[in-house]
């Protein structure tokens, strides 16, 4: 049941990228991007009153910058700013691994941890761009189709930027890793039960006139599927 | 886009339970249990080398005790023991809230944060019980259908217990909370696009004989749906 997975550290500096070999580094970064692009929320870990707390937070990715946002009143975002390092974790569960032993039961998943100092985004243009990125991650097409933020709303919204430089990725995929002695001897079955996230039927706002059609950007939203599968099975 | 939600603190002590009124406290606890029972993984937040880190971790609930487990080699579990408080967060995303403004875009979700000092489970009977709870949470029916842990496997597995006494719950459900001035004026649509987790087609282990049927516990596994819906829409 330990479900240990290989850890793929991503290059913390350009120098180490070169050392590790360009091809591998690119693959790792594509995997990191793929995980971030296939999930909806992250967990922002900060320390409050001496206690580490991870809170679900919206995010958006712009190249190798991750944007987080929330109310200016949110304590977690205040905790996250300054020179104190914080971390962001994004996790996607892809399936349950049924093994011949309880011990080798596991999950298939992809997870990324990004560590760094988060910077408040205050430049108006950058902040608007960040909010566009955040909105489009949450609801593709919504930025153009809805009212843009007012000056007051911008003031109420805190945006943080976190570089993806220092990140690590953990993956597990593939069938169970049973002990040889158990195969053909124990368990009524073994394999993987995949888990998928699917969109349901859109539920119009009760205040919307009944003749307003559901736009394609909602009705035919792309499924949340892994966009960048690992080449190898790591487990 | 701030997506703020109401926070429901759960009673940290029996005394405060009485103060807050029995009925409300029971409801809150049922909501907490419902969130825990409808998710698969938690994020365990610890501090390592001064950096708060949240790592995806398996869990299982036994009454008001949460069990976590992992390899005895996992640094996060070592970090989590002792008198240092840690926290565990469980989050379920239920849908995307499309509003008339980008600002009021949000998510429907349920999230629980549990804070406390995690205790290593070392008593053999309790540890076996905890592993049963953990296995059954991950894969219902697997404990009886597969080989139990060996003494060596038990020694390789670290189990932590965390009381659910100190916990808070955050929920958002229901339609968008648009500004009155935006309704009928902005946006091409407004409403909720639900997000559901569904099981895929079981993928038998390649080492399994082809005539082994998929057991009901896998083929007809219960869907991961909210087991305890909040009564009121909180947003």
C-alpha cells in the first residue's frame, strides 16, 4: 500500500539543466506543464501561527510562471508573500491499482510540487494578464465572453507569481507491482481501475432567460485528461 | 474570480461543541465525514527545511480518527510525527461556476482542513486495523480478497493517526453570485458546469490469466459522489 513513486526533480537553475542533459530536461518540463494544464486547483502550502496549512487555490500557467489569486483578505495569500519560501502542489489521481496483496495496492497519479518565493503582482498590465490566464485556466473562453474586472475588483484581488524553476514531479502509471511469489497465488483479481474527471450537464443560472443557449465553450469543454503522458511507467 | 466560501469551523473541544449547539455541531461533523468519505487522497502539510510542503497521501477514516500511511522511508511522514502540529487537507471540486463577469467566476467545491499532532501507530492490532481502514478506503473489498500484510511489510509501513477534533470545512455550491447590475447585461451565459469523477473500464494486469473475471467490487465500484450534501448554498 505504500505506492511509492519515482521522483523527477526539475532543474532548479539553468546551469543544472545543462548538466542533466537537454533532452531529459525538456521532457521533464513538458511533463510538469502537462500536469499543471490537466488539473484545476493547486494546494498552496504556507505556515500560519507555526502550523503548515495547505489550502485549495486557483491557478493559471503562463509559460514558466504560475499565477495564484484570491481575495486580498485571504490570509493564505498574505502568508505566501515576502521572502519566505512557499510551495504549491498539484495532484491528479488517474486510477486505483488493485494488487494481489494489500501492501502493493496503490494509485496511479501525477503530482508536481513547486517551491519558491511568491511575488505579488502589482503592475496593472501584468495583473490583468495574470487574471486573464487564471480565468482561461478555470473557464476557457470566459475572459472574452464576460465583463472584464473593474478597478475596484482588481483592487480586491490579490495575484501572486511563482516561478516554475524549482519543481519536482512524481508519477505512477501502469499495472500493479506485485511480488513474484504472489502472482497466480493470491488475490481474486489484479489490475487498474482508471479514474476520470468528466463534465456533467451544464446547469443554467436560474436568473438566466430560458432561451439563452449554452455556448460551445461550456457545452463542449475539452475533457480534463492527461495532456502529457509519461513515456515510461515509473513505479 | 475570488470564489470566496463560507468557513465552518468544527468544534475543537467538547466544551465548544456544547456552546455552539448540538444540532449544528452534528451537521458539521457529518459534512466533514462526507467530504472525507467522498475523496481518495489528502494533502499532508509539513515543514521541511523551513519550507511548508503539501504532499498527496492516502488516508482512511475510522470514526473520528484519520489514518495516514506511507513508507517508513517517506520523509513527509517522519516530518509529521512528534509534537509539531501538521495539517491535512481534502478537497473535492464539484464544478466550474460561470458568471457574467470574470471576477465572479468560481468553483463549487468542498474542502476540509484538519489540524493536529499526528501520532505514530505502533500497536500491532491497531496498526493492522488502520491498514484495513486505509485499504478499504482505497479499494473497498480488497482487504478480504487479497493477501494480508506480512510482518516485514508491516515494518516497512508507517501509519499515523490524526484526530478529527480540530477541523474546518469550506463549501461552495449553487449558481453564480453575480452583481445585480451585470444580470441581463453582461456575459453570453451563466451557470454551473458540474465536474464528476467516474471510474473507467478496469484494466487487468498483463500477468493475470485472461479467464479471470473482474470482481464486482471493481467492476461495479460505487461512484465517487458527494455523500453528504450541504443543506444550504453557501457562497
